[in-house]
C-alpha cells in the first residue's frame, strides 16, 4: 500500500479526486435531468389529454344541444295533426316558423311518413343518404347526425326526428338542415392553440368536415380519436409538439468551475500548511541541537506528529544524559558532528557515552 501511495504521488491523487468529483456532479445532473424530463413529459401528456377531452366534450355538447332542440320541436302537440292534414300552405308556414329558431338554417321540412323513396322534388331533395336518415328517424326516434351532399352547393348538416301522434304512431319526420358553416363554428378558435383538431365523418376519418390548428402537428397516431354520440362523426386530436428539455450545461459548467477552484484552493492551502510544518520541524531540530526544546511543536498535518515526537524524545534523551554525566554541550556537539561527517551514525550512542565518561573524569 505504501509503495502504491509513493508511486501515485500527491498530485496524481489530487487529479483523480477532481475527476471523480466532476463525474459525480455530471451523474447527479444527468439523473436530475432524466427525472425532470420524465416528469415534464408526464405532465404535458396529462395536460394534452385533458385538453383533448375538453374539446371532445364541448363539441359533443353542442351537437347534442341541437339534437335535443330538434327533438323538442318534433314533440310539439300540433305537429302530428298538421303533417297528417297534408295541407301544404299550413305546413310551409310552420316550416318557416321553425326555421326562424335556428341560425344558419338551410331547410326545415315536415315530411309525411309515406314518403319512402328518393326524389328531387319537395321541401328538400331526398337522396339515398337522406332517405336512410328518414328511415332511421322513423324506426329509432331520431337519425344519426350527418353532413349531406359534401362538396356541393347543397351541402348541409341534417338532423331528423320522428313525429308521433297521441296513439304513439309515427306520422312523419321533422328534418332540420343547417348550413355547413355551422360545423366549422363548432370548433372554437381556442381549440387549435395547443394542438391540431379535426372533425371527421365516416369510418377512419374518410371525410374532413372542419379543422383547427397547425396541420404540421398532425404526425403519427392521434392522441384522441373518438366517435361523437348520435352521429356519423368522430373527433381526432394531435397535440402540439413540446420542446424537449435540454441538459443543464450551464449548471454543469458552473459546478465544474467551482470544483476546479476548490481543488486549486485546497492544493494551495495544503502546500502552505506543508511548508509551515516543515519550518516547524526544522526549528525543532535546531532547538534540539541547542538544547532549547519547547514543550510542544504544533503541526497542521497529524501524520507528522510521530516524527515530531521522535525528534522531541531524541533531543530530551541526549540532553538528559548530558545533564546527568556532566558532559558539556559544546564537546558533545563536536563529537556528533565528527561522527556525522564520517557516516558512523550507528555508533552515535557509544561515542556519546564515552564522551560523557571522559568529560566526567575531567571534572
């Protein structure tokens, strides 16, 4: 272990410490970045799903409101007798009266129950699609909402409800046809602020009725693709692509600079303390030679305390011996200097003892 420590050296250990610190900060920031990104993604998705559901509920409510209004008018007690009378003038007057209730109205028709074939005459042209809605209304009470005659001058939104008499017999159908701009108005301008929304008709969105938002957001599968109740429609919604969270490079650079400054400060402070301890040890050696050892020599590095204690003990040992046998300090130092010059430190104790005996005899 000592050999490895000597081989690595203090500077290399410092560099390794800095590298490990930088890596630890990088890992911590990356983990925080991952957690933040995951949390933001989950929050954004939940928020987008909430927006999509709000749009769906809003359009559903608007369509259902018109449908209920048509159903209420179809239930008026005077309509069964009026339709059964087949009085064209009275029927037309009632149709005009009902038409004034609805904005963006195209046609309002009171159709006899016996009409069951296509025709270009009458209140409204009866195509195969219109005939299908009439049959749905007769059999089911109401027809599914649908856009008729798409991409033509007669394009209209059709609502149909059965008219029944007091014996619960179907005597006719109330048809309310609204202009196609009514569909576009169902999509508020705010619907396209955070995503792209389409109102579609038919299976798998075969026909586009209206849309809002930036079409560039229409990528991949729609977050929400849901059929609207009592209609041939469905709503599709693609959220706006959110900007991805970037790695906090600024925080990493700031942390890196702080670590480097702390490392440099530590190195400078450690060097200062090391030089101070060396000065203290040199002074202790000088005091040992002069016989003026102090009680303590405080050091910054505790690892050097053993060395300071050994110097202290050695100095005290020899000067205690000198004091007991009467050897002079000057003669002792002269002999020690001679031995050091001859590299015979191993004989130091023997020479010191002889010198002390010699000086004692002289006394």
